[in-house]
C-alpha cells in the first residue's frame, strides 16, 4: 500500500508565479488527506492531477488566509460536481463559523454531508484512527492558534514466507492466524509456529506537518522519529529577527528541529516571496541536517 505526499504549494502568504500557497495532499494506505487549502489549491490539484472527490479528510493548521481561503471554493466545486459522500474537516476553533458564514452569505442552502471537528487551542491528541492509519495533532507557536499534524500507519500483519509455508503442506485456511502471530495445529495434528513461516511486519511509516510556527522545541515530542518531516522555513538565517517577530522559522531552525527530533528526512516550505530561489534555504539547512529537501510545487515524496 502507498504512502506519499504531494506538495501543492511551497510559498508563504503572497503567492507567486512559481509558488502556490500552502497545501499538501497525502495518500496514506488509500486514505486521501488534504492538509491546508490556501488560495489556488484547486488549480494546483488540477495541474498535478489530483481528483477533488477522492479527498476524505481535510486538516487545517490555522485560519490565516494562505492556509484556508481555498477551502470554501473547493467545497463549492465538490458540491457542483455532485458529491454525496461525507467530508471530514478538522481545524482550530473558529473554522465552523468561518465556513458557515461563507455558505450562508453565498446562499448555499444544502451541501453534501460535512462533519467539522474543532480542536481546542493547545491540544495534543489523537484525532482519527481506523484499522490502517491514525492522525494526531499538536500545538505550534504562531500568532494565532495553529496545529501541527502527524499521520502514521498502524502496525500491519506479519509477512508470509510463501515457499516456507508451501513446504509444510498445511492448508491456506491457517494463513490468517499465522499472519496474526498465532501458532496453529491443523486437522491432522501437525503444529506450526508462526515464526517459522512469517516475517515481522514492516515498520509503520509516518509524516509530520509543521505549518507556520516560530522555533518551538516542545513540538519535538510529537514528531520524534518521524520518517518525513515538513517544517516551514519562511526566512533565511540573516532574517532571524524578522522570523522571531512574525512567529516564523528560518531554514537553520527547521533543520535543528529535524535533527533533535531524529527525523529521517526534512522538507522545507512556506518560502517568503522575497526569495526568487530557495537554494540558499537548502544550503543553510544542510549545514545542520543533511537530508533536507527543497521542493517545487507538485513534487511528490514517498514516505
């Protein structure tokens, strides 16, 4: 099963010709999740061939326009395209009011089912889980309530060594129990230990999204050992004072968080429009954390 992240927008508050505003599309075990939905996200989804109606869950980090202004339009498009199945939305306190006013003023009388869950400020908790994945949230440090998110696979079943199993002559009807870590005895009295014909499950993979935030060491506990970390890097180190006053981070600060969290890889984003290129962000970050990547809009990362 797949687990990948498409970066739909790498820019900050002001979109440019080359950088859209923040939005990530996550496909984790065929659960389709949109994280943030800045202005123009629909166009980016069209451009990078992501279907609107496949989205199951929307996660909004905070209510600044470059992270949510695209959501009312996306919902309207889903409605126009005949969506009938439920959309689940998680976001900070106020997101219900924001969407309600938008659709009331716009005269939208009836929408497809939408379930909105507001996250209280300062919350660290598990938001969603099913048999394959779980989504948790944690607070970031910005000018208004802002939430980070971690999407993680659940531990799967063991893996069958088919050739070894076939040699036993035991019925395939026992495979399910063996993959669940149970020893079996068949109808002829033959016993088989699960370790003899199975391997341990693959380690579960994880992705963490740290949207707009000042340098904030407390988030390390929530993103520790993550396989792929996205952390904003609005500024270069020479603008560290401005980063502090605006509650944003520099590339070096993002890399420091990745290093301390023992992340496997780091993806930077939310680059200020003042920078024509983000190559210096990568150079700065790699002085601290080698596995740093600076994506272009539409770039996909396999977790």
